[in-house]
């Protein structure tokens, strides 16, 4: 069988506010020499670390090895938005099939939230856990019908929620901008980089984590797999890939291009996927505000913006010039996100 070659290493963003807010962590040693393991996991994000822990728990006498190309828990896992949700916004499909599909999706999400909650409680992982629910809010009266349909669906499934308007909504959100909101109980905010590091700290003793050990090739050797890194090689009968979108073989193309560019010379790129913009707002435990703009507007309440490069450039320049926002706390990591606005990389 021919060798499998991994894609070039990602240019990992080490300026993320989530990781920059943490203390320095010394990386584990690289894989060196020839080794043998019962299980090998490639990738040390949430998926890889969780899988390694479960392999070790189910096989306490087995040797489990995790290989990370860069530093563990500092990739996409540490840079994600930090939300754990069970119920997601829905148009209100009330048919039997629609209800069952949503119920299945909800149960899957809920099981994931419960799993993380159990780990955080059991191991006392400090990750700024805030179980306060979430709001789906609109400032456009025409979109209130969508919230009402969503409320009907949640009621049909007996899920805790409520509609808020007027003074009550203003008191909860601190602004009069939104005309109506639907609050659901199943929403948790956390610091994703802290959680990811916590996953490293709770690895069982029979798990070995090697960092700065990018996999160059892997190939089948009889009933085993032979995995090669710059300084070592490891043989295993069980191999799990947990490398997200950066995995590629000779017959595959690994798509690594970002879907947006920073403000400046590339701002006139096609922007069809940015036409509908919904802003996700959160206040972090360190008294900062974070904003997310999803890539697509399907099944979401949106605010329409025109494509105005001059406005976007000016807005980014203004935000980037600010050093003190929200109680005098510095926001050093400003980037252009979608050509419309800027946000902090938290």
C-alpha cells in the first residue's frame, strides 16, 4: 500500500485571545525513536484528547499515545466560540417527522453538554463555566413570527424557555435595541482554551502525549499501522485520526483557504456568503465582550447590511485604534472578520 502523506501544517494562529489570557504552558517532548502502542491518536484537540482518555479508561493496561503536530489544545479547540448549547434555532417544523428530527438533534446535543458538564464537575476543571441559558433576539418585528414558531416547537418538546419583550427584555440584556427575544435554559458559556487545557490535565496515566510531532506519513504494515514523525516512528494496531480539516492523502485535496480576508487590499473579494449577518454577542467572565458572525444566513434571523468596503475599512480602523473597552480592559487582538465589522479573537 502506498504511503499516506498529510497536508502541510496549518499556520496556527497564536494570537488568539483565549490562549493569550492563559499562563504559559511548557509543551511535552517530541516523539523520538521507535515505539509501539496499543492505540495511537493523531491530533490533540477536544476530539483527540477525549478519545485517548476513553481508550485508556476502557483499556487500563493498554498504552495509548497522542501525537500533536504543534502544541496540544491550542488549535481550533482553543479558538472556538465557547458555547455549549442543546436547543438550536429552528423554523418550527411541527410535522411528526420534523419534531422527531429536532428531538433527535436535541438529545444528541444534550448528551454532549452533559458529558462535558460531568467532566468539569468530576475533575474540577476551571473553564469559566456559566450555565445561564441563551437568548435568540431580533430587532426586526417581521422576524418575531420565527421566534413564536420556535417557541411552539420547544413547548411541544416540553423544553424550558420563555418569550421576553419591552422593559423585561431591556433589563435582561441591558439594551433597548432588541424588540423581542426567546430565552432557552440550555445554554452554557465557557473559556474554550481553559477547557482544552483541562482535557490535557485529566489524561490517565497510561496515555502519553507527544507534542511538536507532526505525522509525515502513515502506512499499513500487515495488521498494524506504521506512523512516522520527524524524530520517531510508532507502530500500532489501532489508529484514530482526529485532525479536523487538515487531513489529506495523495488522492484528496485539503481545503485550507480561509473564507475571509483581513481588511485592506483583499476587501473586494466576492461576498455572497456574507450577505446575511447575525451577530452573536457574549460577555465573558473577564468582563469582555465577544462577537461572532456566522458564515451563512440559512435558518437564522439576520440583519441585512450592504456591501460597503469604505464603511468596513473605516470601522475596522476605528476599532483597532481603541485600547480600552469595557471597564478599562485592553482588547489587543482585533481582526477584521467579515468585511463588515471587527471583533476580538476570543
